[in-house]
């Protein structure tokens, strides 16, 4: 698992998530900090020129994009190809 330090603001986090979902990798990457998932979803929709991205949680804290799960937790954002990592992060 790779760990990224906390970006300086929400815009940097949004760009980081965008780049991560477009990278080829297997496993998990976490980005430190508490972030606004709705803001990130809006950014991703604009960048990808799509409508509303389907979320797996009603509050938009978990969604799947380009074969990766993106999970917003109170401590970090997880971008992973491993479903069991999502379940682990949601339980902690």
C-alpha cells in the first residue's frame, strides 16, 4: 500500500484522485486528511465530462470509477483495486 501525504487543499486532492483513477496499478493508495467527497465528485464529473457518477454509499463517500474504488473516510481517501481494503477501511 502506498501512502500520500496530505495535499495543501481540496483542489489538489481532487486532482490527485483524478490522476490515481487513471493510473495503472493494483493495490491501494491512501491520501491523508478529511476531504469533501461531494466536491471531489463534482470535480471528477467535470473533468471526465460525464453525468452523475454512481455512488455505492448514499452520501457519496464510496464510488467505483475506472475499475477502482474511491473511499472517503474521516482520516484519508483510499483509492484501491482491492475490494477487501474498502471493507476494512469502512469498519475502522
